């Protein structure tokens, strides 16, 4: 049963990937002019001679003289077979090189934020649901509203301002200036912690707010069900009653929230890391977009989208493993 | 049952009350929403008529007052005598320690008043006027409620003009979202089958791409030569191209559940066309859910526009929006020396918070029979 479910999901996964890649390719092609013409203009402006053999080479490699659908074919084949995402004219480097330097940090921070988000939202959601309309519940509801209303970049600005005014330290970047080029050491690690904590906290906050609401609503729903009343009537201890069924049932769907939390966290990471000038993809993507360096920006978008879809797939499978209702419902559909 | 409901039931008003009346009664019970609604109305009114409400024009420069901090509104002068609403003129002095130019209050008084005459403006493009709601009594007085920017322009006036762009942007974008979401959601739910599958897969696809990077990429693809009005419209279309999915899901879900209801079958048997069934019978019965869904997506649109404009990828100067105003705060130095430049953030947060409250109230009210 489970194997069939997984295979079915994997088969749905493939057309989605193809559709994503087509959208990204269209986005790459949107700005007027292509990579080569931009490159030639740039070379001419800087007074360098344009190397004709290099141009011909690139044209052949990426099929730039072909119609769009053939170009797409070249583009996607280069990516799938050689991990060749094209070149960034702004950096004069292969895109894959820039991505391999910066992308792990972005994904690492997003995943760390995911852990923090869940780690905060689930206990708070349980507390709020079991203490409905208490002072604590109202405080968390209020904080949740703030988390929803204050966008990440404003939180980051506010945090930088408050910390700078109070301590004189500019908490931007992942390390203080003296550690940026230093080799990894314990001191460098310690230096990173408050900065990493700030980024993760800010990115996580807005998603946490939504998740707390969901956890609270889900658990409140469960608590109203008849089996809870029955268990209570039979004299089951309140703590045992809570942990045995309602919480387990309410936490299960949390796993499936990955599908919308992950894109949100990555969006948050991009904006917040620009404000805090982190050595991640954010500042690079922004500069790439402003100068319409589309291979770089598009490749980033492609990779994070594919990773998000993959994350959703994993969470769906995980949900099917822990929750038989999904598994059987999914197959019977 | 509340006392009012009981009373209404006794005199019969509860039974005969229409759907919308019941919703209004339920909405009124949500206190935060009842606070939020008037604030939203006030904000839209002020920003719509911002020429009248702003003390200065957004582009007029006070050359001797660059980076001037906000001036406090006072009633009494330095000697404690009552002189009415006024501010003290800022004068430029050197900080004895850092030797930077800073501003300090002087003894000179700038009187303030309501319905004063200032620089002339064209009101909503209709007629010329120089009447202002509130400002310095003398024309061109240096009154900066929220300080000035690095070119010496009054920040408060700019915030009001920026609010007109940011707040109307949300509405324009919502209008596009409404159109796309309703059409595609309606087709998906009403026709079902192949069309439904295609549209549902499209929604899955759009939802799986991280929103802000996608917005950024599409916005960056707009030609740099585009006029500011064109950019404004295209940005709102981009927002709605990505944002329609939530509404389409609501519409589809509602249509699916209503499609087999007796009144729909009756309508169809009486020979009503598809269009008439959707427009006359289905749509009104879930209009309230659409309104909830739309209200819920306004804060996201406002935040998206401000974030993009802040990053330099959305609306761009000379267009004034809350996001472009915040661009000035991108460096720690600017924040530390001119913290008043963060005032637009206050307006963003209040607006989004109010829309969230109102949306919560609407969600409770959407199903008044519960």
C-alpha cells in the first residue's frame, strides 16, 4: 500500500518539475536581450576586444542561435546532465560555482528556521488551546498578530537599529569583520551564534505566528470531540488524556504544513539576508535581478522551487507513514 | 444566547433579518474588528485626499533643513506663556563633540492652525486649491511632524502621498486577483473534469515556488524604461498572477459543495444558463467567503509591495510608496543618525494589523447561521 502511494506521488512529481523548469526558463528569457548581446555590449563598453571564437563556442554550447523551445532543451539538458546552469555575466563565472558557494548557507538557515518554527509553534499552540482565553493565550495571540503584521525586513531593520543604538555593534553579516576571512575556530563559531540566532529568529517569527494559530485551532477541534468527553467521563487523568490522542492527532497535519512553510521561509531568508547582508543567496539574487543577470537569478529560483517540491513530497510520504488514514484514503481515491 | 439576540427573536427582527444584516450583527461583536474598520476608512480617506491633509508638497525641498529631526507640537513657548499650537523653528548647530551638523530648537515660533493656506496644488486633478487641513499658518513655514529626508523634504507629507500609492496598489491588485481567482476557481469547480485537473495542478505549481523570489524575478523582467504608471499596473498584475490561488481554492470548494444543492438543480431544470446559475444563484450564496478571502490577502499584497520596493525591485522613485520611502533606511548609519526615517514602517504595521483584525471579524461573520 505504502509503496504504491509513494510511486503514485513520485509520478505526479515529474510533470510538476517539468512545468517549474518551463516557467523558470520563460522568466530567464523575459528581459529584452539575451546573455550574449549583454556580454558583447559589456565587453565593448570596457574597451576589450570581443573574442569571436568564445562567442561561437557559447552559441553552440547553449544553442543560442536556435528557436526558444530548442534553447530550452539545451538549457535543461545541460543542467540535468552536467549541472551546468549557464554563466553569470556579472560575476564572469559559471552560475553553478556561485550557487555552490552561497546556496548551502541559504538552505541551512531556512531549515534551521523550520526547526525553530516548529519547536516554538507546537508547544505554544498546545498551551494556547489548553488554556483558551487565559492571559497567556491572549499574549500569544497578540504576539502572533505582530508576527503576521511586521514583515521580516522591518523586524531586521528594527533589530539592527536597537542593537546598534544600545551596544554600538552593527550586527550585520554572519561574522564580525575580523572573523570573515579567518579559518574556522571555536571563537569564530561563537562569534557567529548571535548573528545566526538573529536571522533564524526573524525569519521564523512570521511563520511561527501562522503555525501557532493552526496548531491551536486543530487541537481545539480535537478537544471538542466525543472521545475526549468519554475519556474524561471515565476518569482518565487530564495530562494522559491530552497526550495520548488529541495532541498526536493535531500534530500529525503539522508535518504536511512543510509545503507552505518552506517557500515562506526561503522568501523570508532572501529578504532578511539582504537587510542583514548575510553571505547567502539573498544579496546575490537581488543584485542579479537589478542588473538582469537572469541565468543566475533563474537558476536560484529553479533550485529552491525544486527543493520545495521535494520537501513537500517528503512530508507527504512522512505523513502517509505515520497516519494510516492518509495512506488508505490516498489509494482509494 | 445573548440578551440582544433573545430580544431580537422576541420582537421578530431576528427571523426576518437578511443574511447581510445577520453578518453585520455578528461582525459588530468582534471588538478588534470594530476598532479596525474605522481606522482603515480613515487611512483610505486621508491618503485619498492627501493633498489636502499633507502640510507640504511631497517634492518641495526645504534646502536648509536636510535630515531635520521631527519637531514637537507645543502649546506654550519657552517662557511658559500660552501661545496656541506651534512648533519651534529648528536651527542648525555644530555638535561640540562630533562636529556634525545637528538641529536644535530655537526660540522662534512657527504657529500652526487648521484650514490654512499653503503651496498651491491641484486637487485630484480637478481644481486648484491651496487650502490645507493642518499646517503652518504662514505659507512655507518649516513644520516637520516626522522630520525630513536627506533632500529636506517633509517626511509626513511624503508618507501620506506614499500611502495613496501603497493602499490603492493593494486594491488594484486585489481587483485583478478577484477577476482571475473567480474565473478560474469558478471554471474549476463548475465544469470539473479535465479543466479542473489543469487548474488545480497550476495552483500546486504556483504555490510550490517561493513567492518573494518569484515576484522579484517577474518584477525585474519589467523593462527599465517603463513609465511609473505602467510599472504600478504591471506590478499589481504580477502580484495577482501569483496571489489568485487562494481565492480560486475557496471559490472551487464552495461551488463544489453547492453544485448539487436543490436550488441549483431547480434553477437548471427551469432552463437557466450556466452563466445565470453561477452569477445569480451560486455567487451570492458564497459572496461572504470571497470577501473574507480578499480581505485576508490585502495585508500580504501591501507587505509584498513594500518589501519589493524597499529592495529596489518594485515601484521606483520618483513614485512614492511606503516601500520606496523605507529605502533610505537601508544602512545602519542612516538608522542610527535619522531614526525618524522609520516612520513609514509604523504606518505599514498599523495598516496590516488593522486589515488582519478586520479580516478576523469578517471570518467570524461570514457564516452568521453558525
